[in-house]
C-alpha cells in the first residue's frame, strides 16, 4: 500500500504515477468539467430561435442575459478543470482541462480571459500535444468572432491554415472559418468552407442542418441546381421536422424552376405541402413562398392573393411583415398605386424587427409614401371643406346625414357578407366613427377609412383590430380554447365591478371606455362645421394648403418616385388652379428639365415662358447661365439660412434633424459655403460616433477642402482629439514588465498605406540567417493606422538581441523593405500582451530604448 501511495505522488515520473494521474485527471476533473460544458452547450442551442427567412446561423449568438442563467455551471466547470490541473500537473489531460476553462470563459463572455487561456494552451513549451494547441487556436478564432475582432480572427485563421491538422480539427476549423465568413456576410467564402467540411461530418455534427444552410447560401447566390442537391441531402438525413419542412418548401422553388421549368409541378408541390396536416402551423410561410413564386412568374394577381393569404393564415409577425413588404413593393414598383403601397409599408414597418436586412431603406420609402399620402389627403379634405363652405347649416346637416346613412348601409351590407363566412372577424377599422372618409385634421393627416371591403385585405384595419384585441384580452399565446384560461379571473372581475357603485369604479377604466355619441350625425356636424373656411382669410389659407400640397406632390413624384408623368400632371394642375402661384418660376424650370430630353420643343416653350414672365428669377438666370447658382450668392444665402437651422438642431442635440437639414442645404449645389456644412457634419459625427470615426472624418475634411479656412481648424481638432486619446491611455498607466530572460518576439510596425511585403522579406531573412531556430512569421492589425509583422520563436534575450542586430546590419540588403518607414524592436511575450492590448507604441519604444543595450538599437 505504501509503495502504491508513494508511486501516486505528482512529483514522481514512474509508470505507476503516470497511469494514476492520467486516469484520475481524465475521469474526475476533466470528465465532470466536460459534463458541465455540454450542459451549457445544450442550453445555448436550446435558446436559439431559428429565423428561416434568413440563412440559419451556424452557431448561436452568445447573449449576456442568457449567460447569467448558466453561471453556476460555468463556475463548476472551471472549478473541476482547475482541480485536475492543480492536482495532476504531470498528466496528459492538463491542456484539455485548460481548453475547457477557455470554453467556459467564452460562454460566460469573459473575452479577455478566454483569449489568454487559449493563447496559453498554444504555447509549444507548455503544450507538447500539437492537436491540443490546434484545438485551442480554433476556439480562439470563435472567441475573436464572437467579440467582433475580425482582424484578429483573420490573423488566427491565416496561422492555423499553415498547420497540419488532424481530421477532427480540420473539420472544426472549416466550420469556424465558415462562421467567421457568415458573421461578415461573405457567403461565397462561407459556402466554400462548408462544402470542404461536408465529407468530414458525423451524425453528432447535425449534418442535415449544415446541408440546409449550404442549400440556403447557394439559393441566395443564385446557384439553384446546387441548392437543390443540398436540400435533397438534408432530407436524406431525416432532420428535425422544422428543418425538414423548410427544406421541402425551398426544394419546391428550386427543383422545377431550375431544371424543367415546369411551373405546374411547382404549384403542385406547394399544394401538397398545404394539404399535409403536419404543416398547419406553417401555412403562412407556404402561402408567402407561393406568392414569391408567382411574383417570379410575373403573375401579379396570384402573387397578391397568396401574400394576403399568408397574412390571414399566420401568426408569425416576421412573415407578416415580409408579406406586407412584398405587397408594398408590388404596388410601389409595378402597379404604381402609391396610396395602397403606403398602407402596406406602414404595416411592414410595424411588423418587421429593426435589425431586418435593409430596414433603413424600407423605413425611408415608408416615410416618402407617408408624406405623399399626407399631401394627397390635404388636397382632398381642403377641397371638400371649400365645397361645403357654400352650404347653409340645413344643407350641411342634410349632406352629413345622407353620408352617414350611405356609410351605415354599406357597413350593414358588408356585415351581412361576413356573417356568411365563419372564419371572418368583424373589427371596426375606424373607432372615431367619422362619417366622411377623408383627412380631417389641420395638418392634413389621414383618418380615411380604407376602401377595401375585406377585412384581411385592409392592413390598417388589421393593425387597429390587433391593438384592440390586445387591449381587451392582453398579449395571450395562440392556443385552443384560449378564453378558458381567463374565464374565472374575468368572471370574478366582472362580478366585482357589478357590485361597485358608479363612483367607486376604476376612473382609469372609465376614461378608457368611452361611449359612442348619442347622435353621431350631430357630432360629425360639429366636427366638420368647425373646420369649414367661412371668411376670406380662412379660404385663402385653405387654398394655400392645396397649392403647397400640389407643389410637394410634384416634387415627390419627380425627385423621390421618379414618376415624371405624374409629376407633370401635379405641376400643370398647380399652374392651372393657381396662375399667380409663388411656385410658378420653379415649376416652369422643373417642367423644362423633365421635357429637356424627351420633348425638346415643349421644354423650350416652358423655358421661354420662364424667361419672359420671370426674367429676374434665379431659375431664369440658370437657363441663361448654368453656373449661375455657383457664381451667385443666392445659393449661399439659402445654405446659410439652412445652416442656422441645422446648428440650432445641433445645439439641442437633435442630430438626426440637423443631418437632414444639412443634406437639404448640400442639394443646392457646390458653393463656397459647402465646407461649413461639411464641418458641421463632422461635428455631428463627433457627437454620435466613436473617436476613431471622428478623427477619420476630420482627416478626410482636411484632404477634401485643403484650401478652405476651416482646414486648419480641422487639423487643430484632429490634433486635440489625438492628444486627448493619448493622454487617456497614459493616464491608465502602461507598466511594462522588466523581466527579459524569456522567449522574445521581433516586431516590425508600419503604417497600413506603406503596402509592405514584410512577411515575405522576414521569412527570407530567417531562412538565410536563422534557419536553425525555425522561426514563424505572422501579421496582426495593431490599430486603424498601423499593422505589425511578428517573428515568433526567439528563445531568450540574447537570441533576440542577436536577431535585432543582424537585421539592422543586413537591412540594406533587404530590397523589399527599401524606401519604407517602420519601427522595429524585440519584446517579451508578456510585454507584447500589454503592448497589443494598450496599443502603446510610443510608450514601448521608450521602454525598449531604455532597457535594452544601446549599441544594439
């Protein structure tokens, strides 16, 4: 017994000791730590919500909120792995335990410690097992990707690609490389890495999911035949049901179209999916894909029908949003029905998440359409009010009553149709009970009830209905007999409210539930009568609103919708209705521009009228001299006025509004005042973006406007910003370690625009002068300005100084480095970690000059 116990000492190197420590380290600490990591891995995957409207993620994104839920497992994994390392330091499982510690820190989003742990395992002096080092490096790539350090991830990938990996690590590396490309949106390189990994996939790798992702990428890139092959491979693996369903759905898109062009067969595939009872919860997605399919076949009516069915059938808000978006695009781009398009774009913006691809572009178009409909409704409503101004009170009340009865009859007819359809829901789309279907506020915003009779074809009505449902029932899950879960509670509340006196009931509740007016005709009469222009001044004001609305509609058609015919119609209507309009010179000039290429004769007629009727206008002068705006002060004065407005927004921290006004001013053309606008834009960047973007914008300003008086001011701001940044770094107190008897790196630092081939030059130098050391060369990005090349493998300080001295002696012979500026020094591994983290180049050069022999510098 004593002999056995003595043989189990961690300090002994006998066969008995090794067997004991290897077995104990493996089946105690390492085993339990791995179990905890696998629990965490399952938790992370189980919380992944796949969005099949996008290419699926190869790995779940790490979330700090979720990380708190498995913190106990994190701590347990680190504890068990650490015990194994401490108690069995000579076992072959030490590096594997360190990798588990690194993975635990990765899952806990402790980026710094995770990176340091994986780098520690990669040290060849500490880890003799090259496979373990490779595994650590591949996990390091994942850590860099999750932390959005893509430059460092690329450097690690470049390093690993030079190594000889075993099959397991090769597969793992290709998947991580594909994930790196996916996070950057580089789908071409992503699919290349995935297809290389395919032959190595095992059952535990969920190959069906990976095949499906490859199919998605190929379909996105337009290689439908390849997509077809991988969707078939996915189905052959019997994946989980949801993946199976979407693979069959997308297969219907790429099979018939890419191969036989048999459209009927494709439609049959879709219908087959619809009939399958297992796909009940996916009908919205099937109808959506059917709509997209018909859209590709240019069958607009079928596409519109299917997309509307997608909204009606489903409860997936994202799919609803995409269906609304496609309908909006159809009415906008193809049918040119902008009022309907506006309704669909409004619904799309409400349904789609803000991180949806192209959300900013969709939002911009929605805002254009909102503005368009606003001006259109202003014209309709103000014209209606002017028409009603000639009516006396009796005639007005009679007309309102007639409109009310007509609306009531239409609603009753619609209700009668809906009662015949058991699956229709009657929700009032206009809760204020306005009788006139028109815009009714002073700003011309719309309260017009949609003209679509069918509820599910009316996006506005659906949105109001959804809001009303949630107000009454709450945000409850979609399930059978959903009322039952609230029956007892609602009954109790109802009984309690019935026992209260009117003055005891909840005042907030009473405020929310407003009874409809006793006489809706009288209420509508009062509302309309208040807005009717009676006096000449009021009529003049109403006409001014119509005049401005026509002008704005013309501009929207011309500049934003590129609808020249409709722009001409709006502009000419404006000139006919308002012959003395203040907008006439500008309208004549725009009409000239519209017809300049298509109808030169008509264009010349507008030009002649402009020059004869308004010879002193800036637009007439532009016709005579195209450079007039640049040569005159008119544009400058307009820009100064807009600049003042923008600067007021800037001082009030309304940066988005300020940027919009600056853009409006810049559209007036290039003038001597443009640099002032550009400088204000730079100052906005300084308030809204990080310091590096601010410095870049200042530098670009100096290059773009070198002759401007503001160029010097920009240089001063840039210097102040850099000085502040440097002082902040110095205030943190960079302290390098004065211990030099360890392995060193040789480092060359140079500006990115030097375009040096430093790696090739140093590898050639190493081969000629230090071949025995087997040195490795790699590149890293230091910051936005500098890149560095690293020579790794100098075993001690004497070797580092010898390398440094030899490099300086032979520098003249290195033709690749001639005529380039760079810094060189040697540095220990620990000091390099500090240097790379703090980016303190000047600080380390000072440290190097002070602490290394002067004759070698």
